[in-house]
C-alpha cells in the first residue's frame, strides 16, 4: 500500500519537509537533469501553481546537486501555449523565470511541438506513445500538479499532468480524438500556410479552399497550429472513458524510463471545475476553499487521495456534481491496471 503525505494549505512553510518525507532524496540524484513538470497557466488564467511554491522545490533539488528545469509541452488548441516561444513568454508573464524560481523554463517538445520520442507501452489503445523529447531524456521527474476539475476526465491531477501534459502535440491529438482534422471552407482563406507545415503533404487546394487528404494525414496537428484563421476543425468525439484510459496509457509512457525516479506533488487549492487551459477568469471561480498539498511516489495513490480529501472537505462528490456524465474513477482504474500504482493508500499528515 502506497504512502501519501499531506499538509494543510496554511502549513505552506512545511512544503520542503513534505517533499523530503515523501522521498525526494531517493528520486533525485547528483547530476540528474530533473524535469519539474507543471502547467504554467494559459494567458489570463489565475489558477496555476504560483512561482513561490516552486522555488523551495528547486532549491531542494539543487541541494541534491542535480540540475532542475521547469517544463511543459505545447498544446493542440490555438492559444498562447501552442508553440515554444509564446509558451515561454506566458510562463515568464506568470513569474516563472530564473530570477524568481532559480531554474530555466524549457518547453519539452520543441519549437512547434513535434519533438518527441516514441515509447513502447502495453495499452488497450496504444503500443507506443509520443512523449515530449526533453521530458523523455530527463533523468528524473518531479510532477507538480494543480488538482482541479476537468471537462474531459472529471478531475485533473498527477495522471493528467503526466499523460496529457507530457504528450507532444501529435500525442495530445491521439488522446483527444480518433478523427482526422477537417478544414472549414467558410473560414479558410486559401493562404496555403498549412501547406508549408504539413509533413506529409496531405493538404491541397480544392475549389480555392484547403482540403486534407485523410489517406496522407498522420494527425500530427501542425495544421492546427499554423492556421491563423481557426479553419482547422477537431471533432471531440471520444467517450469520456476512452479519453481517460488513453491519458493513463500516455502517463505510463511518460515514466517508462524513470522507474523509481519520479515524485508527485498535488496542490489542492483554487479548486475550479475547469482546467488551467482556460484564459477566462470566469472559469476560475473555486468550488470550495483550499484543502492542502499532498506528495507521494505513486501517481495513482496521490490522485485517489486528492479526490478523497477534496470530496471529504466538500461533503459530496464535487467532481461528479461538476461533470455528471463523467466517471472520474476510470483513469484511476486503468492506471492501476497498467501497473502505474495502486488506489489503496495510507495518508500521513505532517
């Protein structure tokens, strides 16, 4: 049975003790390139983990004589985090700089989100997954997750941060849907910019509008990023269960070469119904007050404990209430089946 360690949010000064107690020194070793995987928040979002929480963890990693860097991968949607340059600028706007955190920001899947390693997994949907290159090549990983609701998985925690967060652009596309992108002729201006970025030359001009050949398309998502007119459409047609199970399989790939080299920290604060990808502060209204911070070596246990703590504080199933069609336990069940961890845990309060 895995251990999960907990501090009340008002005990923030105990964060270093929490992380050390949960096993940081066993995970991070001298000369390790240590990826601190997190979400820097979309431009306009306020729910992300703030830099003042990150700096003490960076300092602890440096005390181990390791080499930390802050990281995330690009998004598939058209926002400020869909390429490395703008993603880095948003991170800096939100205070994630070397001066404030003591570590650089590296967007792990490259300039346009197409730098990744194929990692073998034994999944229900995937035999290999596309993991952002710089996360793959890191020696160890500290996964910092803002725990909150999510419109696809009920909640988003460590598993979501690992799976969706560590997938390169093409991997995110694989997790989100199984239909190839289409071009909306009403929005297409025939500018041909997408032609340049399509790696398989799957796009041509038909009746003065771009058209994607489904036989050539590999679902990489580059056309989505390159189009300034939002003409490339994605059909979000996966069932909620399938999306969660795919995320779990990507999470397995993200840590496949880091056995006993990962630590997870979930921040149970600013608990909204939506993920931090929304730029609108209208989506940022907390459902309940702040609960605390948890840490563990087990991504399944930490998410199960996080759900339990939040629901206990709310006195009801907060995530089922927020997203009635979604069975949020599907991600935990599938992750446990994949051997990522276990749902049974012991909780130790510090």
